[in-house]
């Protein structure tokens, strides 16, 4: 028969084994927490007030959206107008500037800091650097492909929002806040899945 002392030792060992999280998971969340704190500190204290990243990215998304719309229109009806409004914005100012997409004098879409895709790009990159990669080349490949895909998806999203605004305005809010957000995040999760899945024999 097993003594009471042996039983208690067995129970303690068993319970400590079940509660202990794998080291890889702990390292992942520690890295994620550190990156989040560093990024938010840099962004809120320096990058956002100066518009260092937001200004060029918002401008690039805006001009690319206008170019895509004009590519599929019979005439060059669409025009992007860049401005730095100080009134009417939720936070008082928009350091990164905005790009208003006009069609024949009508404002069809405003692309501001919240719409330029920077946050989801940072989220995507953060996962790549927190999760152990098969090789540095694999990480950098997914970094370049993923950022390019997110950028182009955002351009398509903005162009489709303009099209919905002009033709099916009643579906604009649903498309803006739910449908296209789901599609973009689904693509990002798919990239994460491909990146995190076990390596094949070819190392890809």
C-alpha cells in the first residue's frame, strides 16, 4: 500500500505538471507584451504626434485608391485631396493628414489615420517576430509578402467602399465596420497559420 506521504507527493508533482505552461508559450507572450509596450510608447509619444508613419502611409493608400478607381472608370472622375484638418476630428487633430476621395466634386470617402492599415501591419509583424520561425529567410519572406498583401487589400477595401457609397449607400456602415474588417483579418490569420504551421521537408 502507498503511504499518505507518498500520495501527497504524487499529487503535488502531478498538479505542478498540469499547471505549468510550455516555455515556448511563456516566451511568446513575454515577447508580445514587451513589443506592445515599446510600440505603443514610441507611437503615442513620438510617431503619431509627428505623423512619421501615418502621413506617408495615408497618402500612399489615398493616391493608390484614386488610381485604382480611375483605372476602372470610363473617365478620370476621381481625385484625391490631401489635408490636415484641425476641427471635426475625434482627437482634435489628425497629424498624419487625411485624403478625401472626390468624384465630380462629391466627397465619397475620407481616408484618415485609422484607415491606413498601420495598426494591423504592426500586429502582423509583431506576431512574426514573437513566434519562432523556421529560418530568418522564411520570416523575412512572410514579412514582405504579408505587408504588401495588407497594403493592397486596404486599397481594394477603400475602393469598394467608394463604390458602395455611390451605389448601395445603405450597406456602407455594415461593409465598413464588419464585412471588410472580417475579410482583412481573415487573410492575416491565414498568413499567420501558414507561417506557424510545422515545416515540410523542403523547409517551407
